[in-house]
C-alpha cells in the first residue's frame, strides 16, 4: 500500500518534470529561431571603432541631423563583423560589412532610418519593453520555483506550462505591437530625407547581406516585403496594417 503510494507519487513527479521540460522546449522553439541569430550577432560583432567625424561616412552629417530636428551629438561606431545597424539614444552602431556592401545612397538611408528611431524615442520604448520582459521572466521564475518545490497535483504543472507559453506568446505579441510600428515609422521618416528608391535599396541590400527570407516576420521586425509595401500604404490603410495585420 505504502509502496503503491510512493510509486504513484514518483510517477506524478516524473510527469511533472516531463511537463516542465516540454513546456520549456516549446518555449525555446517559439522564441529561439527568431532570437538566436540576433544574440549570436551581438556576441560576435567584434570590437567597436569610433568614427571621429561621421562626415567621412555620411557627407553632410551635421546638417542631416539638424534637418531631422536632432540637436544632440550622435556618435557613430563601426563593428568589424556586424551585418546590421542599431541605434540607442546617443549612438548609431553599424557593421563594416554594411558599409562595404551597400552603395552610398543605401548607406545614407540606413543612417536616416536609425536617426528616425532616435527621433521617435526608440530607446525609451525598448526600455519599457525590457521592463515588461524582466517582469515576465521574474514571474515565470517564481512560478517555476513554487511549482517545482511544492508537491502540487499534476494539474498545477500543466497550468504552469500553459502559463509560460501564454507569457512567451504575450512577449511576442508585445514586440509585434511595439517594435513593428517603430520600424514602419522609421522607414517612413527615412523616406522623407532620402527617396523611396533609396529606402527600398537599403532594405533589399540588408536582406541580401543578412541572407534573410524577405517574406519572414520576426518578433522585432516585420518582413522586408511588408516594410517595402509600407512605403506605399495610405495613411488609413497604414494604421490598420501596422496594428491589426498579422
Ligand atoms: Zn530599425
């Protein structure tokens, strides 16, 4: 009788652990492919070289920043292995491979796109998002600890796995609604300062450089095809597409 109770308890424990592992694996599958390259790229981007005078990369840099209403000094850093460009509130980080393989018009479009992010307070929004993610991760950890160390019934494990998946989906959805409109907006700002052809050439050249599937959406970025289409969407369609189209 006792043995039966112990064995059934251990079966439940095994099931509980199996559920946890399956939950985490599903979570990794949901998030992994989209974030793996992003993290890998950051890890191996190499040592930054500060560009003393951004005019050497973008002729008329100061005037460009001023014409976009950006008063603060924006620094430019070049990374030897980065096949991408990012902006935070004071710095634009760009990869040497980008500078080497894009033509001058497309390079200017990349910079104007990044300045567009600075203009729309990109970093502030990302910080908000980071807080959401950290809170989510803390919540998940607490739930994991509670359910792992409490001898709850099997149901609680299933509940926790579902809760984790819901949390991850929520993070993906949050990215979709926060990050995608920012990308669309930065592309439209870029189009005001260089022409549409330049934005299209920057998007296609970056996709080629990064060997991206132009139809694939990511958590942080809509697909290249959607971003190109965005340049031609009317104001009314735009809102609908930015926020409601999957
Ligand atoms: Zn961007």
